[in-house]
């Protein structure tokens, strides 16, 4: 599970992949149509999981649960200070 930040509009994108380097490269090459207009992206956070199912569950949790997302963003941005 990963969090990218657009260097254009500074908005975040949450996703998951079994190959993080490849996936970020694909995002920055414009291969994800829904966010193509926001490239380039910078990786700001990731979590590693033993399997895709757990990573996907975490992605969904963050996308659907504003409290969980808020807590993660606090953790991310407090570590950048």
C-alpha cells in the first residue's frame, strides 16, 4: 500500500501494488488515466504486506474511512517535520 503526492496539485493518491517501483513508474508515465493529469508523483509513504489481500484491505480502509486516513496523514506529515 502506498501514498503518492502530486507535484502539480499536491493532492494525494492511495494505491497498492506487488511491485512498487514499477507502479510508481507507470503512474509517472501517465498509464493511470484517472490521475494522468496530475503527474509527476512523489512517493511519500508505503506499508509492506505479506500478501495482496491485506494490502488491498488497507487501501480500501484508508479510502473509505476518513478517521483512519486522517490518522495516517498525521503520522506521515509529523514524520516530515
